[in-house]
């Protein structure tokens, strides 16, 4: 089951997802470039392959006179996927260390100081327990559940995001299989995140193995 999921998340296996990912990367690069950011501090769910992160880093380093330095804090709840993701950490030829994060349920972490830290933890649990001053200016929760499984946890974003500067929040959830009725999901989610000053920039629907909803929000400052 897990190996099937990992295989199906490889670049080219889900063309509609590939398009949405690239579009998100291009939007984020433009957003941070226009605002003359030098750093992107990103909370992400990279799965086994870090496709989004590699695409974004490639763009960020594409202009030698105007590089942007991304750092990825990555969560993965499934141990098997975590292990595969651990050997695929972007730009990780040197300096990779394994540790246990005591304050995060003693979860296993692997990463380096320059590019990425990967944690074997559920992402909302990470947000809840994190005592680090994370100040993420880019969060992409690329989830595999419907919104009704996680709506109550979204306010945890407030704990980990940079509220002094502009930022991006992207939420991807299953469009179907809700366990309770919501008339207009986009309106509902937008209302939830508007309390954290995020405004809807664009919404997309696409088909992965099931219909998905992909929402891009921005925050001015
Ligand atoms: C949809 S995939 C991510 C795909 C990736 N962002 C890309 O662009 O190809 C979601 C990954 O996050 C993991 N995941 C899903 N929900 C999670 C959660 N709440 N906390 C931590 N990991 C989660 C899944 O096991 C899976 O490996």
C-alpha cells in the first residue's frame, strides 16, 4: 500500500498534480521575488521525492545575481515514506545529521543546517508542540484528508507563521469524502483562515487519484 502510494507520487505519475505543483512554485517564486525576499522559510509535506521543493529551489537559485535561499521544514507521518524522503533531501550531499527532537514527541529528524530538516511527525502535532521560533513565510499543507478532518487544527498556523511579513499559505485537501456536510468548502476554509489574515488568491480543482481542492492564500503582513 505505502509503496504504491510512494510510486504514484513520483513526477509524471499524476500529470494534473504536476501542473498544479509547478503553478504553485511559479506563483511563490514571483511573490517572494517581487517582495525582494532573500529567504523562504517553508513548512512542507514533501512525500518521498521532494519534487515541489526541488522545483522551487531550482528557480530560487536560477538568477546568480538575485538568489533566494529556501529552507524546508518537512513533516512526514508515515515512517516508511519518511525513510525514503530522508535519502532524497535536496542538496544534501554533505552535513546530514540524524537526531531526535525531544520537544516533538522525541521524533526522529534528519537534515542539515542549510537546506532542510525532515521530521517523522504528523504536521499539526508539529505545529502544536513546536517551541522553536519558526516564523514560516510559506506553508503548504498538501494533505491527503478532507477539510473536515483538519479544519479545527488550522488555527495552529498562527503559532508557526511569520505575522510581521507577507506570506503564503497553500492548502490541498480531498474534495470528496467529507464526513460532515459543508455547503461551500472554499468559502468555509477562506473564512477560517481569514481570522489569520489570509486572503484567497486562487482556487483550483484537479484530479489526483480522487478530486482535490487546491487553495492559495496570501497574507500582506
Ligand atoms: C500529497 S503527499 C505530498 C506530495 C508533495 N507535496 C508533492 O508535491 O508531490 C502528502 C504526504 O504527506 C504525508 N502526510 C499526509 N498528511 C500528513 C499529516 N497530517 N502530517 C504529516 N504527514 C502527512 C503523506 O504520508 C504523504 O507522504
